[in-house]
């Protein structure tokens, strides 16, 4: 049996048993463990990354950044600190579990149809954080899922992938996530 650890913020933290079961159904002989929580920033993830690595999973899928850059909360973690934090997380992953496949799932673009201006401002900052996350992932040999393209393609086709809060994924958004993670593995 192989093991996949979902690690990071509420994008994974909200998956729940039914969605994890859907993911596992797409992955042969793989058990998924959800070690994510709403509100986590890269700072909280540093504290847990060494422990998670010591479990020696075959796969770690990381989704982090939206809480770090949240302009509605004063951007709690600067981009400079975020970069340092992500490098430390990846250093823990690669030093402890060099054979683990690491997959990065950057946060999906936000969209509030009632406040397009704030959505655009938020996304401008979010995309900087996502780009930093993806660049560091490449430096450490990890794979990054192109969430921006995946989700904007659906939004441009008229699909709604976010809950009413404009930030968290809805059922369709999770279907896209599950498919993308399964393809990456």
C-alpha cells in the first residue's frame, strides 16, 4: 500500500471523507491521509513538515499560500518570508524523504462576482505567491499542478468552481482538484 499525504490549508482541509474516497478510487493501491487545516500558513506548515516527512510517504501533496497572502487580513506573511518558509518546508521534505514524490497544488484564483476589483487585487498578490511556490517546487524537483489554467479554463466556460465566499472550492472545484492530483500521481 502506498501513502499520499495531503498537507496545507483549507483547500485540502475541507476535502472530507467522501472526497478523499473519490481520490483514493482513482489511485491504485494508495491510501490518502489528510493533514491539512483551515487557516494554516506556511509558518504553521514548517512546524509540521519534518514530522510528515518522517512518515516516509510515497507522495506529499502541498497546498499553501492563500492564507499567507490574504490581503483581506493584512497579508499575514510577507512574500519574502513566504519564500523562506517554503524553502524550509521543501528542505525538510527532501532531506528526510528524498524518494517521496512532492506535488504542489497552488491555490485556485479567487472570484467574488459582487466585488471584482477586490478579487483582481487579491489574485494579483495570490499569483505572486503561487509563482514563488511553483518556482521553489521546481528548484527542489517537485511537480506543480497548473491550477490557474485548470480553474480559469472552467470559469471562462461558465463553470463555477468556488463557494459563495469566492475563496473556497465547491463540489465542482473539488472534482477538478481530485482529477488533477490523480493525474499528477
